[in-house]
């Protein structure tokens, strides 16, 4: 799973702008300490660490990703389908 800012100008921002997580056996994942803002999130079957920070790779995912707004205090469960 990759969570990254909806604004392409922030894709190369310092640590914390883009997040990668792996699901557990039940398919659940959790992210915390996410800055408020508008993000794109997508579940993928395997992601290399270098891909998560590659602007060209993130641009390719943009149309398939789900938009997610993160507020100051938020706990929001979402369901994603793994993209191949």
C-alpha cells in the first residue's frame, strides 16, 4: 500500500510525505502520524521502496488510486482492492 500526497509538487518532499505499509495476514494495515492534507492511496501487490518515491511511478498510479482527506484528528477505515 502506498499513501502519497495528491499534489505532485509534494512527491519529492522530505521524509513523511509518502508512506508505504504492508498488510497483515487478514489484509489490514495501519498508518499513524500522517500530516493533514489530501492524499492518494493504492494497494499494490508488492512495491519496492524506491518506487514509492519515484514521481514517474506515482504518476502512473494516480488514475487508479483512491483520494483520501486526512484531518487533524482522524480514524477512518477504508477498503482497497489490490492492484496488479
